[in-house]
């Protein structure tokens, strides 16, 4: 039986999603819980790998189970063995041909940013932070220059393993609620550190250190040296992948309503 799960997690305590020999990743914790639940080793495939400190709201994984369980059992049973900062949100049986990564039509990320004279405390690890006042219109102007199909080499980390730096960014929306900014990124796929590097540039523009037109120069340079420093992972959330409607997989979790 092929099973799909929607998983949420706070990434602060983990070394990213992907399993490592030394453990300490979200995938390691999930697969350990699954093994306890079915009493056999389980290997999962995810829709999008996240880095150290990055959070997940609706990470989708699939695996082939040697046993059959009801949908509600996959949620409650697996959660019994997971740490408190990881939780299965939903389960589904999408068919034997379902592949969490290959069938994803796009991926969405949010970056939450606190604009305040004082660094975050209660929200520490869950939001990025800037003490400089930001100009939303300037950031939206700069962001609009990145929408479409481009060579994003200037926003690509040296460790990126993607076959090509050319990606399609379908949209960037920027909203403010009180002192919190939310940057919403929608794309087909993303390069390693791409969003965090874009965030560094948007903050430089928003703070008045660079004009919006500078984003054109950074993009055209195709060099990481042309862009701003990489922004911290604290406020970055993998909202989740999107799939064809006929699969009928949930796109929403409760945490999406809880965040600013």
C-alpha cells in the first residue's frame, strides 16, 4: 500500500530534512516513528528537502507500507512516536503511481519577518528579524523583477546540486500585519538557499540601502558575489507542494492560520 502523509515540523532543532549518517534530521525522526508504528523499517520520499532551521507546514511524503491501516490510524499512531515539534497532519492513499516529488506541480514557501527595535524572544527561531524600517512598495518593485523564468545563479549557494540554475518563479507576494512581514514565494522548484538569498536582497532594498532596480543588476550578474548575504533560516517555512486536483491531497494545515 502506498501511503502519503502531510507533515508539519519546527526545524530549529534539526539538521534539515534529509537523513544523515549521524541522525538529527526530520526524516530520521519520521522514519523512526514509522518503524515503531509498523514494526518494520520504512523509507520515505519527500516533496521538497528543507535546510537546517527551516520549518515545514505541509511537507508531503510517500512510502510503501507492508501493512494496512486506516487513515486516522496513520495520523494518530505515527504521532504517538514523534517528538512534540513534528506532527503528521493528514494521511491519504493516493494510488501506487503517486510520487511526492515527481508529481509536484509547484512548491510554496513563506518567510516571516519581524520589524522591530527589539529582537524576537518568544518568536525566536520562528521569525527573521530586522531593526530597520522597511519600504513595502520598494520591496514589491524589486520582487516583481524576479518573477518569471530566469537564471538564478546570483541566488544559488555554492553547495547547490541542482542540474540547472534556471528556475521559474511564478510569484512573490509581500504582506504586512502589524510589525510582521510575510513574503510568499510560489515557484516550480527552488535552488539551495535561493529564497534566503533573495530575502537578503529584498531587505537591503526595503531598508533603503539599494534601489529596486539593483535587483535587475544582481539577476543579470549571475554571480553569488553580486547579491546580499544569505538571510537566516529562522523565518522560512515550506508551505508545501501543489498537485493536480484529482489527487485530492490537502493543501492547508492549521498552522497556516496561526502564523501572522
